[in-house]
């Protein structure tokens, strides 16, 4: 993952963009599966949070994000006991990360950015553990093994952790050419990075569907 010193050395706007891109890698997984009705979470609110996070930084978008967070927190999910299945656990962790991003808007410190970025990497590691612990062979097992083999000595983690690191590294390398006054959705480079994260997210969705189908 992006190292702490790497994050600390970024401009504040790029730190924020690093957090947004970390969130975006889990956008597809949380939106691809129906949310538990008992949670009372409006999926359109989650969609709005992702969109606002990727909007240009500023008082207007920050206030809109905080209003959406306030609406989200009125859901029964936040006052009830929850016993999530595997897919729901990822949904809940992503919702938690969206809340942490809201704290980042208040605190504007590298610690909050770091929490968002590390949480994203941690979920990728956790998914690797679920795949490796399954009684079933992953349908893309050979392709995953080949991907790791091609990394040679750079592969010190599982497939999804390694893929996450590759995507994160690509995003980190592009911060120097990202405009500081525009949101990620407003620049061509930003949209390319969001698409890169979205592609990774779609791959996560496929594996989560497999996990649910196999009864993990």
C-alpha cells in the first residue's frame, strides 16, 4: 500500500484524492449487491457519498457530504444488532470507510487519510484470506497464480492485495499531473484513475459472488 511517508509528502488535495480513490475501489462491491432491508440504508445516499467525495474540494461539496452522512446515520443499521454474511461484512466496512472520510473533511489530517487508505488495503488482504480458506477452487485460480508468478520477488502478498497495491501505485504516480482545483470526476486523468479503481472493484464483485454462491 502507499506508505505513510508517501502520504505525508503529498499536498493536502492529493491526500484527499488518495482517500477518494481508496474508497472508489470498493464502490462496485457495495452497490452491486442488494443491501439488507432491515438496515434501512438508502442506496442512493451511498451513491451520492461516492459522487460527492470525488467532487472538487470545497465548502459546498463538503457540507453536502456531511448532510448525506447525517441522513445515512439515521438508518436503523446504526442502532441495531447486525450479524452480516461475508458480502455484507464488506458492505459494512465500506460504509464505515465512508464515515471515516467524513471525519477527514472535519480534521483534514493525514491520519484520517491513512485510515481510509489502510482500510481499503486491509479489505483486499481479508478477501485473499477468504479465497485461500475456501474448500472450493477459485474459478480464476490459475490466472491469479500466473499474475503473482509474473511479479516474481515483488509478490509478497495474495492476489487481491497485490492487485490493490498495483492499482494504488498507479494512482499515486498520477497525483503529480492531477489538477489541484478540480475533482476527480472533472479531469480526464481523474476519471481514468476512477475507472482503474472501478475495474478492480468489478473483479472484487465477481469473487464475492463466487463466495456467496459457494456458501462461504
